[in-house]
C-alpha cells in the first residue's frame, strides 16, 4: 500500500466505525457488525415483547408482571429474573414481588434462593442503592422509576456465556420503568373497576331504598286515610251524642213532666162531677200522646248514639251527613256546593264541621225555624261556608251576644258563638252574622287560601 493510500484507509475505517458502532484495530469489522446487528435485532424483539406486555393491564398486575419477566428472561437468556416493589411504594399492588426461574413463577419468600433473597432485600429496603444500569457478579439490575422516585427494581442473572451490553442494560431499564408505570396504571384500572362495582352496588341499594321508601309512603298515606276516616267519624259521632244528650236532658224530660202533669190532673178530675170526669177521660189521649213522644224520643236518641256506620267522605259529603243529624227536630236542612271541591287538611275540615254543627244546633234549638241551608263555595282564593235559616233570630242581638261572649268568660252560656269565632280565627278567616234572605240568621265564614298549617283546638 502506498503512503497516500494509508490515510485514506484510516478514514474509511473511522467512517465504518461510526456507522456500525464498532471500532477495532483488527481487520474484523464485518464479524463485529454481524454481532452488533444481532444484538440490535434482539433489542427490537425485546421492545416488541415489552409493548405486548404493557397492553395487558386489564388482566391484572399478576399477568402484567409475568409478561414483563418473560420478556426479560427471553432477552437476557436469564437463569432467573426478579421484579419487586419497594416497601411503602405503589401501595396495594399485588404481588409485591415475583421471580421467574426455570419456567415457573414464585411469589413466596421462603421458596426463593439465597442470592435472590439478598437482591429482594436491597430492592425492598434500599431502592435508592439501585444504579440506573448496574452489573455485578452473576447479576444485572435496574431500578423502577416513577416520577423520578425509585419504587422498586428488576434484577436478573444472565445465561451462561451471555455478554451483557449497554443496550441490554438500557432495555432492562426501559422494561423496569415501563413496568412501574404499567403496574400503577393496572392498579388504577382495577381500583376504578372496584369503585364502579361499588357504585353499581350503591345504586342498586339506593334503588331498593327508594322502592322501599315508596312502599312506606304508600303505607303512611293509607294510615293517614284511615286516621282521617276515624276522625271524620268522631266529628259526626260527637255531634250526634251532643244532640242526643240535649234531647235526653231537655226535651224528653219536658215531655215526661207534661205527661205526669196530665196524669195528676186526670186523677183529680175523676173525683169531681160528671163533666169534669168527661174532661179527665179526654186527657187519657193526651197522656198516651206524651208516652208515644217519649218512646219516639228514646228511639231517636238510640239511633243517634248508634248511627256510626257511614263511610268516609269529603267535606261536602260530611256536611250533608251533619245536616241529617238534626232531622229529629222539625227543621229540614239542605246542603249546596258551588265550585270545584279541593282537598283540605283534616284540621281545617274538622273546624268547619264543628262550626257548622254549632250553627245548625242553634237553628234547631233556638231559632224557631222550619228550614236551614248550608252553602259551601270553593273560589280561587278562598272558601266560603254559610249557614242560613228562616227563623226569627235577631242578627244585631247575636252580634252583641258574640261580643260579650268574646270579652268575658261565660260559664257555658252562649259559648257556641264564641267557639265559632275562635275556630274562624284559627283558620285565618273571618266570621260574620247578618240577616239571611230566608228571613232568619246568616252565619258566614270566609277562609283565605292556602289554609294555615298546624293543629287547631278541638
């Protein structure tokens, strides 16, 4: 070779070395290039195996770790490869370590060889001692990094005669770091799955509770309906019992007294002359009539005490029944409803019924009336209840009595008017007394809507 050809040969050698990454003073570029190409092929295969391992997150951490170890064993032709997580890192990841050896996977510490147990102790307790790429007598290892913090490591024992190049260490490091990320993602994936399952359980439980709440609400509504029915019965029964007591304590006693007086007079007339005796015989008929009246009154009292088998009803129906309670007297009562009935609370209906009962009782007892009219009008912003009669009552006198009864505590006398005024006030309405078109008294109650909430006095 001439002297000018020698620099050119050196230049070609340097260029070939730059292209292949192989530099040697010997003329063995091609064999070195072949070996380098083989290592590159192995590295590409390893990266492909890593990619296949990393997409198996859904199978769980165990399957992922097995795939990573399998890729590492194949790349290093290793006798064994260990992957472990440091203490306190990646909490909840299972398994905490896994060893691939002889085609098997071991996750029980007592089954680990001594040299493997030493490496596991370093990874667990001193992960910061793991070098980015480190080799030792019979082993090679790399740390698992997550956000620039060591969270574990991977250690392997290359096969006999396998030369570990820097590319192998780089691949091992990539494999370890990607395993850390994949383990963390797998942990998040399964945590989300568990949370989703828990969410579905909570949703099912909430649905069951909602269904149970609907059933309980239906039961409560049924109980409330029964309670309302019982209270409606109680209102009518109380009114019946009051009328029965009045009939028994006043009317019946008066009729009995009249009969006894007739009997005394008849006895005295029997001792007189013939004409007086004739009058006495006529009084026998009067005595029989009083006895019949007493019998009829007792039948009416019995009916009032025992007529409690009617079913529940709305306020118009209850007013109709309440007006019929007073039929034992000579007063006929009618009920008229205007507008579309709307549901009212029990306490409101109870107060209106009691007020109507007070008014009708006054009509039957004091007004000397033949007819009474109960009117219930439903309007958009109020409910109007009025009780009118054709008796001989004086509205001015009743207003004066109501004024006096409201200003003082009277012992039972005229308390009916005061009770009606008190009920009107509790309802948030107004009570007025005027002359009725029928000629007697008009009691008028105006209640604004909506009605006030709360319990009213009985």
